[in-house]
C-alpha cells in the first residue's frame, strides 16, 4: 500500500474517533461487556501523540484515550488500526512495544511512581481479508512447555474485525456507524456495489459528514465512478445532493477535480471553483474547525479568510486531528 493511501486511512480513522462522544460510544460497543461494566459515564480523554514506529506508520494508526474506572482508578484504552494489505499475526508484537511505550511514558511523567495504570488494547482491522490470528500474545511463542507459560509476556487484545461485523452492529449511533462502514468497505473490491449500504445513514447525517465519507472513498485504492455516487445521492438525499457534491469539489475534497476525475461537472462551475480556490478552501476550513471546536473567534476567522492558499492547506492538514485550535495554527 502506498504511503499516500495509508495516510488517507490514518487521517479518516483519527477524524472519526477524535470526537469524544464517538470514541466513548466505540469503546462501550466494542470492549467486552465485563470491561465496559467497569467504566464510569465520563467521556474518554484523548492523549496526544502516537506510539507507532515511524517506519510502520503506513501500516498502523493509533489513538490513546484515558478512561475512568468505577473503582476510582484511571486506565488507558489504546486503539490500533491495522491497515496492511493482509492480516499480520505479528501485530501483537507491535502492540506489546506500543503498550510498553505508553507505560514508560506515564511512569516518567508521573514521578516514577507505581502502580501503573491498566492499558486496554484494541486492534481494529479494516482489510478485506478475515483476521484469523489469535488475540493472545503468549500464542506467538507456539508450543512451549506449560510450566514456562506463566513466565512469558502475556496479554489479550480486543479484536474489532470490521469486515466480519454486520453493518447494523458496527454501532447503534448512525454517524459513527456510517464512518465505520466507510472504513469497513473502503478497501474491498466490491465497494461500488456497496455504496448504497455505505451511505444508508446519509438522510440523517450532516452534509459535511457525507462529503467527508465520500472524499475518503474517492481518495482510496478502489475506484467508484462519479455517476454511481450521483445516482445514490439522488435517491437517498435528493434535496442535498448538490450541496454535498459542492463540498467534494472544494480544494480539500477535490483531489479528483485536479486529476480530471470530475469531468461530469459543468465547465463553468469547475472553472469558478478553480479560480476561487483560496476562498473555497477557507470556507471549508472554517466549517471543519467550527464542527470540531465551536464558533471561531472573529480575529481567527479573519486570519483564515485573509491567508494565502498554502497556509490554508497547511491548516487543513492540522485541523483533521489536531487536539485544539492552538495546535492547528501553531505551524504558521
């Protein structure tokens, strides 16, 4: 898989679960019930940063959340998205490395005190092939004398194999379900035939959510024709089709426009979009920022609309998964 396509999966995954409500729902729906019974009603707090090796970032994406237990303790939920071309049974080895990094980081930041907080690892697999490997780390050692097993490193990770989860069971929350379906189907060769199922929640989603899902699909490795997208939108959301497609043709969404894959658009409209790139991207950036962080302060809004195209594009990249407004704009 190319690093560009891998980055698309990484960005979309983080866009989906960077929202506290979505992350909390995901954990409650996919952790074992005996574990969720220990969680309080507090929303998970995202811990900034990544623990993935630089050379493995085209295969792995990760998110770390601090959660509160009803025992009064804090714990961590570590979500690793596996987006290799085929399932990797050695992913457990990488998980162990990342878990150790999380614990060492916590230990050093908290005065080297004990006890350590529990870390709950979840492996999310989005590939088209079923995940057949064990979820037990100790099984990587193969057949060893039973007397040795208590002395070996051991943990069990939760597996969320998206391809094996029925659409309706991905989440009871329509917005989260729609995004998880996008991850589920994005790399399948039958994606064009699954667009109806993938967009089934479109009538109850915000326009920007539908546009982001379609932009993610459009920039993936399995092609879906514009005609198919138009046809499905006309049936599902006829009153919002034009607005959704308008978002897709804004600079952030419109990689396809630059590559000539939106030749069905009216010539005049395409020309206007190209000429108004900076203004169009500024509008899209403000919408994304306000969706994530609330109404922008007037000086910040003015800064966006007076900026050059290069600056706006750089901010857009930061806005996808930046934890706050300061982190989005600190680079410029």
